[in-house]
């Protein structure tokens, strides 16, 4: 196909007229399509329904250590659930705490605790003149909302195909003691689907922070969320690498079963060094008497081992993969060669990241919304909701049905084409 920039003004105007007719036709159908979040579909949730049969009134709710899961106690989780989640997180069970249903909640609590009480004896952040966080972008909007809520200054770090720009990360971390943390989604990143390379992970582990309380917030949300059984990304385990580098206290690792079983009804986990775990448990013993052990018991007895969890996730992949490939097929067919956008084909995770022409992302998302397609706000994948080049759009294919997805993808490319043509015509 001929690149739009190479077409004459008359050709572009004729094409624009044709596309506007298609757009108005779609708009007239009164669509209500939502691709704003990475929500599992009902079909995916159905895969976990047998977990509801694990327990009944006759079940003896005693854990392996004789813990009565109906009662108070057991602050860091029952043994069998810890063993399972430790395997999922690729760390020893002694290095994890099982919380409630939300890893985002753990991250919020971790920042909040650092603000009010400090980290391993260091000055509470609220008593400092300035606190800064590094934010690889495009990134996860809810991470940025947490640091923004606490008034922490956010510094954008560009993403590369191998992870964050580590030259910049190393510079900020080693030179500025006000830099206290960095947000990371290291495997199948949100939204680009990038997995950090071995070199990137090792450079993280070997950071030399100016701040003794600097922490890597390692949100490994998609560790087992592969789209392909025979083509999967590998991520080096960060806690072990930090330990090798003499930096074992430098990382907090987060994960959950939110997109494995039921969002809002799963179990979440924090993994960290023994010193970090000990400190966190002191605070946690004030905050709660213990999390939902019945749900931990249910999750363990539903999966029993990691082999069963991997089989379960391949069933998830069988549902998700055709959706990702359907969107990618439309993008390939309709936009290749036009030079008005680029996209990454991830091997896992929940999103497809689209890069529009500079200055076009907000207009594309607004145009799609006008025709009944709700997408993540343009700019949301950057700190403060501001994409300096206005190019990134997060596509979330998981929730719509395949039929809805086909309509949504077609509408999206119409919007991309129209906004791009308008941008090019304005410069001619």
C-alpha cells in the first residue's frame, strides 16, 4: 500500500470522504463496545467455576499444619498456599506473604508504609523535602495513580524493546537520593507486552542507589500469562539476582491470581528478602489478624500444583490467543505500509500497544468513543496522564466477544486512518 504521506492532497481528500462514509455507517449502528480495561471475559471466568465445588459444608477446613482456616490467625498465609504461590513467583516460600485479593492493594500499602514509617529504619518519606519515582512509559496507569496520589514526583523513563532505558535508570538511581523507587511490569509489560532481557534484569540487580531505601517495585502480574505454549518469553528471577549482587533488600515483587481465577476474588502475594518480610509483618500484624485463609485453601485445592496451573493458563490462552490474532490481522491487513502507525505483537499478557502518528492518539480515541468504542484514555499509560508525543494507545482485546472484537478492530482502523489523513492534510 502507498504511504499516506506520499499521496497527493486530492487523493487524500477522496480517501477521507470514503472513510467518513464508512465511519458514519458504523456510528449509526449505535454500538456499545468497551475495550478500556484488561478484563477477563466470561468464558475465561468459566474455566475457574469448578473451584466453587472444592468446598462444601462437609469440608474439613484444616490446612496441612492443622490450621483451622475458618478462624483467626496465620498472618502470612497457610503453608500449602504459600508453597503454591512461591512456585508461581519462583521464590522460596519463606520469602512471601499472602495477602487478600489485590496486588495493587499491596503496592498501595507498601508506598503508604514507606511514606509514614520509612523503609528498614530510614527516614519516613513524608518527612523528606522531595520523593521521586521512576516510571517506565508506556506503563501501567494504576501504578502512576498511586505515586501521584501520595504527591511523589514521577520521572518518565522511556521503554525500549529490552525494558526500561537502563542508562537513564542507573543515572537517576545512583545520583539522586530522592529517587526512592521504580515501577516495573517486567514480563509481557502493560501495555507493550515487552519482557525485560537478562541484561536488563542483571543491571537492575546491580544498581547502586544513592538512597539506602530505594526499592524496585517488580509487578510480575503476567508471569504465567502466555499466549503460546511453544513460544514463551523467559524472565530472569529478580530476587535471586539481587541476592547474588549483594542487593537482596532492594526489591519488592508482587503477583496475584486476579487474571488466573476470579478478579476480585483471588489471592495476592508479596515476595521480598527476609529483612523486608520481617519489617512488613510487624506493620501487617497491626493492620490485620490475617487474610482470607478459606480462599487460600480453595485456591490450593483447586490447583494443587504448578503443572495444573500451567494447564489452566493454556486453556486461558486458547481463548485469548484468537482475539489477539484477530486484532493483529486487521492491523496488518489495513495499516501495513501506510506509515501511520506501528504495533507490537506480544507473546503474552493482556494488551496490544499501538503507536499512532505524533499528535493523533487523543483524537483517535475520541473518534472511536463517538462511534461507540470505549478505549483506555490516550495518555493514561504515562505519568500524570500526559503522553508528550500523544502517540500511545492501549488496545485491550480480552473482554469483547470475537464478534464484537471484529467490529471494534475495523472501527479502530477507520478512526486511525481518518485522524492520520486529517493530520497530514493540515501540513500540506
